[in-house]
C-alpha cells in the first residue's frame, strides 16, 4: 500500500509541476519525462524480451509527429494532440511489429534499422511539411488540455 501511495504522490507532483514551475523548468521536466518513457520502452523491448531494436527512435518520431503536425497545422490543443500522438505511435509500432517480429536475432536488428532509415527518408521527402532534418517547432502549448 505504501508503494502505491508513493507512486500516486509522485504522479500528482509531476502532473501539477507545470503550474508551479517556471516555463523553462517545466519545459525541461517535460522533455526529461518524454525521454524517460522512451528509455522505459527500450527497456521493455530489449531488457525483458531480448529484442535489440535499432529503430526504436522511429516509434518516438511517429508519436511526436502525429501529435505535432495536427497541433501545428490544425491548431489542436494539447489533449487531442496527445491522443493523436499515442494513436500514431501505436499504429507505427503495430505495423513495424507485424513485420519485424517474423525475424529474430541479427535479422530483427537489420529489419528495425531498415524501418528507421525508411522513416528518416520519408521525413526528408516531406521536408516542406515535417521540416526535414531540423523538424519544426510547435508554438508553446497552453496549460489546458482542451
């Protein structure tokens, strides 16, 4: 019971931190939390299953672009963009997983690297929309979800 209480308290502090931290520190904390979730996903894939993915960043990019493009081009607020990011990353993971999980070992690494390079070249091809190598900057998000 104590562990769950501690976890819930930590989540409450992290969720409310955007309201009492300065914008600079809130932005840095958000970046740190995104990279922590990225590391947990990699730990799940490699640490628990032994599948060494060389294209793990493709899934992060798919989720980020799925959230960022509607926010930038359509003016979506943080809530719907967040849901779109989860859906985009999930769809990319499902598509990649259906094909890559048919292999094992070094073949799995090569297939995931191939998908990562294909995703990178796709971003370069659509550079007027995606910003190419540099990406694009979304306007500062409001502190409301919807």
